[in-house]
């Protein structure tokens, strides 16, 4: 077998392996079923009974993109930044993301890039409607910052 025939055969196998094993470009951040279940349980979508306490020196969580002044279109790219205060360091493993009573953290860890600087989501599939994601991150001094990210998807 010639070297070029061997390369074509090997290259084809590598391409096939890459296609079958590569993560999908998009992923369901919130499924339509999760949204329906949350809407059936009013307490799941309200903050009744949970106090928001500003902790001095807690990390600041900010939305870099998208522009939340207008509705999102799915799939969406979402970038969130984490800013530590003082000498503290962000602890990326402390990230928690929830929608109603659904913990989305493990799903995000599979399909996003998480670092001390922030969270990058590419191609997040979202059902049409209004919802709020609760994002929490802690620092090395055990202070937790929180952002309730309300979005509308059209």
C-alpha cells in the first residue's frame, strides 16, 4: 500500500472518529419539559422565602453578552464574567447555575468553558419564553456572589 493510500485510510478513520465523538455544537440549556414543569410549580419560579443578602467583598458576576435589552434568539452565545474583590481568587469549581428547581451546573460543565475569569456558553438551545437563571460563584474566602439572569427568548 502506498503512503498516500495509507494516509487517506488513516485520515478517513480519524475524521470518522472525530465526527462520532465530538461534542455537539449546541446543547439544551433548558429543555421545554423543564420549562413546563417549572411553570406548573409557582414557588419554583419565585424567590419567595429566599433572602438576597449582599455579602461585602463577594465576587461580582456580570453579563458580557448577549445584550439583555432585547430578546434572545436560540441558539444563543452567553458570556458571563467573574470579578474577585480584594486579594481573593475565584473558585471555578464552586459555580452553580439553576433554573427554578433544576440544577443546570453539570450540564453546563459538559458544554461550556468555565474559568476564574468567567463562563462561556456557545450554542445554548433555549425554549421560547421568559425565565431566570440563578448563577452563583464563590471566592477563596468563601464569599458567594449571585446574579439572577432574567432573559426573554423569542
